[in-house]
């Protein structure tokens, strides 16, 4: 059991840092360039560029909690592995750049063209055909001197794949009174420069039993609340821009839903309606050194302390419809959720009622 969770979430954690902290070429170089912008501008750029990843990943973590509204009988259980694919909408594939929104960025040139004061800039999940170079021009105070900085920030084009995959593995345990306890638990996995951990807990409860006359209706109905949090950390020590820097990511999702399902022989039709609340945090901690070149010929290695601390919040209503096929104890399921980032989920499991 442990090896299954370890393999699934090790891949997930590596994917997190490859996507967020790496580029198509040089991780250290690209983040050095981004950090050359003034502090608020650098964070704003990162928020626009990687924000769709956190939204898509958060809604993915809110999926996969159920494939029926019928709780297990005590002491039934199930083990389910799902893959959720959140679709990034058009507004998450590009963001509108306006030079007037920034204090240190005067324009953007795309694919080698002339600089413009406004442009549509690709995010990580853009179509992959437009590279943007943001022109920097500002004065920066450092160690009692003023540097007039003229430089550039290169934002690579997107991956050309507007989907955020999220694997989820969980254990469901039947309790008395029509209640299921659902657990997502992964011990901390650590290497020399990387660690990741995950915890999730959910409760599904049959509410038909408490409403007079509803118990005899020919379908199952439950309420569900589920919470998942992933925390990951990666060391940047030894890169071009830092000797002690670390990147930290945390993503948490809370979902609450009303579920209904109808079993038809080996086929179950299920659905749910509710809402998600998603919070994510991206930090770059430690000391980072960037090379600033001034128009008057002066140059400096400028040190930045803990330069990035971004919080992302999203959520909203959601509605799901799906099908489950049960062959003995084997289950196969697929569902589609309409929400901020529409999500397709497919999975396989073992269920003992």
C-alpha cells in the first residue's frame, strides 16, 4: 500500500516543481531574470504566469472523492486511484499585460518584434507559439547607491497543453450510521533537495435516513465534505542565483457537496452539486543574487532576501455527473465536473461493501 501512495505522489511532487520552478531551458537563469523586476512587479509577473497552475491543481485535488452516494456498510472499505484533468480556459492561457500596471516594466516585445505597451502574454499553459520579453527600466537603491537598470525579463511560451493533471489515491472506510471516512495520507517523502507530503480527510454521510419518508425513495443521497493539503519543498542551493534558497509550495482544497446516485445492476449513475474553496501559496525563501547592469556602466550583484511570497485563492460552485462500473470488487469510474476549470476524472478501485 505504501509503495502505491509513494510512487503516485513522488511523481506528483516532482511534476509540481518541474512546472512551477523550471522552464524549458534554465531554471536559475529564468528566475534570476524575473527577480530583476521591482519586488511588487516580480510577484505580479509570477502570479499571472503560474497562477493557472495553482487553480487547476487545486480543483483537481477537490475531485475524486466519490463514485457513488451509497456509503459502505460497516466494516466495508474501498481503495481508489483517480486521475483528474483540469482544463485551463482561454483566460488562464494568456494574461493581459499593461505597462501602466507596473512601475518597472515599460513594454513587451514578442517573437523579436518591437516593444508594445500592451499585449497578450502566455502563461505556463499558453498555446506555445509566442515568446515574450518584458523591458525593464527603473532606478534601484542598493547599499547607498542608485542604479538605473535597463534589462529584460524573458517569459518562455507556454507548454501548448492547457490541462493540469492531478493523481489522487484514497482509502474509504465504512462506519456505522451510513457514514464513510475517507483518507488521503502520504508520509513525508524526502531526498537531499526535495520533500513532499500530503494529507486529506473526508466524510460522506447518508442523510436520507433522517428525513421521514425519504428512506424509501429508490436512490442514494449523501452529503460530503473533504479537505486535502499538499506541501512540497525544493532546494535551489548551488544554482546560479542562490546558495541557500528554497522553494515552498502548499495547495489546499476544501469541497462540500450533496451527492445522489442510482444503481442499475453493475452500473451506477452518480452526481453531485456543491462548491470548492482553494488556497495555494508559493514562496522563494533565502538569499538570491541578481546581476544588475546600469545604463551608466555601473554594475552590481544585488542580494534579495525571501523575494517571493504569493497567495492564490479560488473556488466556486461545481456540478458533477458520472458513471461507475462494478465487476465483483473491481470498480471503474469516470465523471465530468463543471466548475471554474472543468475537470475530467477517471479511476479504478477495489470496493468491498
